[in-house]
C-alpha cells in the first residue's frame, strides 16, 4: 500500500467527528475523550504490526522494530485545548501513522521506527505544558509543585493522572524511551501567519525561541487629577506607556524575528480622578539567539530607567520565567530544507515562537527538526484553525520523505 496523504486528511476529519463538537476539538489530556482518541489511534495502527507501549509519563509509543535498535522517532500530540482546532498536534500524529504504514509495508526497516503520541502537550487542564515530553527528556523537575495543582473543578493533578497509570514519583522513568533515539522529527501547523504571507506551503524550523518574562513596576505618586499641574506629576503610567512604545523600536533594532509584548498593565489607584501611582506591566520578550535576547532585555531595562528618570518615577524589574533558545540539529535542518525544495519548489527557514515537544527532545540531546505547514490566517487554539487540504497532503509527503532520508543517514 503506497503512502496515502488523502487518507491522513480523511482520518483527521474522522477524529474530529469522534472527539470534537460544534465548538471544536475536545481532546483535553487526562479525560475520557482523550482516552477515546488514544484507543482510536491504537486501532488505526493495528494493521502495521507496530507494538504499542505506554511509558511512565503516559506517552503512547508505537514501535516498528528494525534491524538496528537505533531509532528514528516521529512525534506529535493528540491532546487539544478545550474547543481547539482539528490539526494542532493531531496532524503530526496522523501523518506519522501514514509514514509507519508505508515503512511497515516495505518490510523490516534498517533502523527501529517509533511513533510517539506525547501526553498532555497543551497543559490545558493543569497549566503544565509538555508534561510527557519533559518527563521523557528528563527535564521535568516541578513534581512537588505539580502535586498541588488542581483543575477548575478542584480535581488534583495526581488524582487525574492516576487512572492512566501515571504517578509523579515515577514519571521520570520515561527517560529510558529516548535511550536509543538517533533522530526526532515533528511536523506541525505553523500556528502563525509567516508562511501564508510568503505564499509557501512548508518551512523548516530552526529552533524554538528563548523567552524572558518580567514584571516591570513603575512607581510615582497618586495625586488629584484636577489640582495637580501637568509639570508636577509623577505619573507611573507615563513610564509604562513610553516603555511599551519603545519596545517596538527595540524589537525592530534587534531584528532576527525578535518579538516583545507588554501583555498587561495594571494601574493603581485606577480611578479617573487620580494620577496613576503604580503601573505593573507584564513583559514577554523572545528571540532565537541567546545573546540577542539578552541584549534586547538590557535595552528594555535601560529604556525603562531613562523613562523613569525623565518622569520622576522609580522602576523595578522582577523575572517571572525564562527559558533559553533551543536550536534544532543543523544536519536535519539541511535535510528538511532539501526535502521541502524537492516537493514544494521553495522553502523557508523560520523560528518557532511557541514551544513544542520537539524542544524537550532536542534539549535531551537527540538530533531534532520540525517542519511547519502553513496555517490559514495564522489561527490556532480555536475551531477556526485550518490548513488547505493540498497543503496537508504535501506535508504528509514531506514528513514521509524526510523520514526516509533520515533513515538512510542513520
Ligand atoms: Zn501542538
């Protein structure tokens, strides 16, 4: 049976029928609907002879044993956000199914080929993304905090994962799964507007952005809005507003895809008759290059101090969270680029703003690459998420050809 990308599209529709509703996909991890999707996936792979195993973190593996124990891994996640799109995560899994079918049909592969359906990529229920892949990568270290997490109904994370055979005490045993991994491939919808704006179906992902998240607080003095002359004010919002506009310039000067977002500004006292005394800003900065990310952060800090001085304010920075950029494998990037050129006539290399399971696998030292397929209107995490059928089919062909080329290099 040759590769059938049309079947992948039909199966994605079938999965959406089975586990979605009029609001979108409902495959939230650690729920009955998610389990239903996992069982459906098992059925889809039964004919390939791939052996199914569930690891200590709840990841679902399908293994086609090859002549060598070295393994090519193909990954995705069948879980979704509530009322999510039909393609985020599921496309990768179902394209991987098709690749496994093609390989199984041709007989024993020279290396072992494994498809992994990562558990709880989205973190939709407990706010902890990349659960399964971080356990397999050995980077999960927040078990104590996770024990305290509860969902919106008050169910604790340990209670929710127990029925799936997962225990935070032993989840890191999933590390063994990456022991023989020689390469990891992940196909994903772009979830952004870049490829569509360039009129390209496919692109190669260079890595995932490093992120610096800070709370920036400007402090001035509350004063009466009527009696305080303009030149005698210490208006904290003036500092925040000037910083917000300057961020756009800082990102432009930095270049290389730099993005800066002031996602929230809370002002106090927050009434119409008072000058703003404190403005608490939440700032998110991202870049693929560690040095440029650090420079961008320094520039924002310097600008905030300048504005604070000019507006007679105090400013304070507090780091909320950060992660370093994670770069994908140079050789696999070349191979993916070549594959896309062959199939689409042109290719493009781009960073990923969102984190993906692939970032965890790469962090664990497994040579990794991702391929993005165009997202219509750049939308994701909504039922409006979509990709042209011809592009979905091309993406399946690209993953298959890349898998074949990778096997030949292992
Ligand atoms: Zn995803």
